């Protein structure tokens, strides 16, 4: 790794020359760095805004799921079957599905060998359970903090292997060749530097592994950690394409401490209620719609298995009807909504627990879990004590207080487009983890963790085999990128001299409000069109509305620009999907109605126009690009699952000659 200083536009800039720049410090980024180092590449640099500040180290659920090939029991499983189940989630390329299935055991066992405590029985069977969109029991968990444990063991490997890390450096732009065919480096701001003229840092890199997570900062109600903002916008600006940007997942989560309330949190049958803004006028609003105690508790119980909102699961008093009722109560009626583990759900003022009136599936689950106790918190303690402890560790006692909740954005199944080596169509850029849009409409719970580990390993392998050469000289690099660098520095100078400050938070709040109203679980045609139009106008004007008086505020300005572009591109993708005839699917309803009332009824005739995957826009992948202030989308046909030639002698020969890359 080489290091020098350059002076550009009166800014004194630290400059690094490396083979591979890893952006972000989540489990996918760290795995890519560790794998690349283990293969023999030592010229690696990890750059992160906040070490451990992303989703991996700060998110979880009752027992956070890792999805893998079944490795115990007598139920047969295979790589082709797992690939088919991923592919059958719709709008996922078959070759990607095959790679994720094929690499699952290797990725899982790597985590086991590093020390993640996934459970097994005395015979060594890696036991599993069934998760959402999972036809088999492929799910496993190391508890509420599975991804945190993954981060910790991988961070330990980074330290052990002495991979250099630059903390508190926020990447503000990706640099490319003049034709925008490949990345060549990046520009960052050192958040710890007080002098703006010395705060910029330049990276001249052959490859960039981008692991900055999903677009965490563009929604109002979010379960992403507040420390994560996402940086998809800078990839769009550099020329990388996105795909399936319409497919975000939403689910019920706590607000005071951001946490998914899936699995055991629902299977213990907690009480839902709402209040006015001051916490008065308590009302169990679910009782307005559900037909009886059995239907009510069955829907709450199934919300554990079926946690993401799904329009398919609304009819017949399904579990996703609860999401709609919570959404109506908070977003349309303006009330605060709570989950209460201290008391049982009442049925018209009778809150006694009635096991004899439970749905048989819920009753069996509680009995088999040894959790047939009197109150929800007692059942949760018996079933999954760590799920209680994680709230206590964050200052919330489920024995003495309820949780304020909302329907929150949780994950983006779409993201940047990548091939089977997780390389973007912008060459030498490898988006890994959630920023890579490898998933389709539906995905099994926990498959994102598998995808992040498999994809980051494959990216490292490809870089080592194909892109292992040193970065270009600083002279050549600056010749190719000087105009891009000067553009960003000129913008920074303008913001620092504008005299404007303090507006960044207000403008980001505007982005989040617009995105939640137009791109949430109910997507009204008029709101989407209005939102996309407003987003385009804001993107063209926002640079003149903001300013900075310090390095942290300068970082906020660049984050604002990134989030503004991101929400513009996402809303344009949603608009295109609807205009081309796309219907309700995944985790959202497409409608001409202005509120949730048509979908919340006291009978079984819910009026949701469901996607049938018989239209071009529905059965294929929507690819979206940003180009010279415009957003362009096109339809790409889904690739079938390959049927590779597995004749050993041929594979062996190709492997020895690196012909498989």
C-alpha cells in the first residue's frame, strides 16, 4: 500500500494506492477482506464511517435466522432443491440462486469454524427450523444476535490478519474511468479532521468491494440501525445499475429500541393496543375486525412465522391483516401503537388466557416449547429467554412496560445489479451484502445472511484470480479522475462558504416522509407519481438548499445528496412498475385508493389485486439506471437455473486452468 499527499483546489489530500478497497464494516465486507487475505492478497484497505455501525452489528430479532442447506434429520434436501426454492421467490436469476445454494454449506461452516455458536445435537446434527417462505426447515440461529456474532468473529479475523482499517472515513463518491465502464477509486472525508481543507482522503484502487448495506436512511419508520444510512446513491451516480428496487420488506418492529418483533415475540401471543398521542384512551383495535378469539390469536401467532407484510396473507383473517391494522392506526388515525407482553389479548374485556380456544397449531407450539404459561412475557421467558434479555440490555423491561411499534422498512430485496461473482455492470465494483440486489420478490428469512457470506467469498475469489494487479500509478490515476475530484471539492467549497447550515436534518426528514408515503406498504398510484416528480425536483435543487460550517456538517451534506438521489431512483422504479401494470406483491399493495380501508374489512372479501406473474413487468426483473439527471428502466428476462456439466474430469481440468471464471 502506497501513501502520498496531493494538493487539489487548495485541499491537502491524503492519497492511498491499493489493490482492493473494502467500503463498510458489516459481515459481508469483513468476510470479503478476510477471504481475500487468506487467498494471498495483502494489499487491502477497509474504510468505514463507523466500525460496527451497520446492520450486522446492530440488528436482530427473537432468534435471528441464518438460512442454509439442511444438515440434519431424515428429510432429504439438495443444492438444486434449495436453488429452486430461492428461484421460486420470483424475479431472481437462476444462476445467482444456484450460487447461493451451492455456497451455503461452505459459508456456514466457515462461520462455525470461526466460532459462531450455531446449535447442534450430541451427534453433530446442525438442527433447523422453518422460517418464512421456507418449504423446509433450513433455518438456524445463534440467538437474537446472530449477525452481531458473525460481525464479531469476522472482526477478530481482520484484527488477527492485520488488515488495515481506516475508521471514521465516510466515502462520498466512487471514481470511474472517463467512460464510466469501471471504478478506479473513491473519495472520502475523514470525520475526525477538524480542518475541512485537510479532511479529504483519496483512494486509488484496482477494485472496490462495496458493503454499505441497504438504503437505510430513506424511510421514516425504519428498523435499520440509526447509525446506518446506506450509500446506494453514489453507486447510481457512478453508473452502476440497480434491480428489483421496488421490492422492500416491511414488518412490525419496536421504535424506542429498533428491533424486529418476529418469531417468538408473536408466537407468545402478546396484546396489541393503541393510544392517543399522550398515551391515553387505550384501545385494543384488533378486536374491531377479527371475528373471534381463535382467529385473533391465530393471526398473532402466525405473524411469528410470517413476519414481513405480505398482501397474500391478508384475506381470511391472515397474519398480514395485523400489519394493515397497525398501519391504519398509526399512519391514518394518528394514534400510537403498542405491543404488551404483560397482559393477554382480551376478547371484549375478557383477557384471561384460553388455551382451549387456541388454534391447534399455536397450542401445539406452546406445549412443545414448554411455554403454556399465564402471560405473554412468561411464555416468552420460557420459550426464548434471550429475546427478553436483549430488550433489558437496552433499557426496556418487558415485565413492566409495553413496546411502542410501527410497520417499519426492514430490508431491500433489490439493490445494485451483480453477476454470479457479485460484480456490478460497472466493472471492478463488487456490491456485497444487502446493497447487492440478488434477491427476488420473496426470499426465505435469513437467506440475506447466507447471500452476504457466499457473495463476498465469490467476489474475493474473482478479484484474486482475475483482478490481482496493482492499482495504476498516482499520475495516471489523477489524470483519469481529476475532473470528478474537482467537481466534488468545488461543491464542498460552495457549501462551506454558503453560510447555510442546520437544514440537512429538515431536508432528510422530507425525503423520509415522501418515501414512506409513496413507497410503503400501500402504494397509491397518485402518491407514487407525485412522490417521483417531487423527488426529481428536489434532487435538482437540493444542492443549493444546504450548507456546512464544519466537517461533520459537510459529511451530512454529502449524505443528504446520496439519500436524495437514492429515493429519486427508487420512486422512479416503483412508478415504472405500476405504470407498466405491476400489481400487489412482495410486501406492498398497489392501489388507486387513498387509504387502507378497502383492505380492512369485517368479512372475508378483501379487495387486493394480486400479482399473477403473467405480465412482462411482473415475471421479469426491472433494471434501473441513473444517467445525466434522468432515471431509465428496462425489463431484463429472468435467467433459468443452469444445468452445469458435472463430469469430474472436465470440471477438474477447467478448475486447474481457471477456465471456470
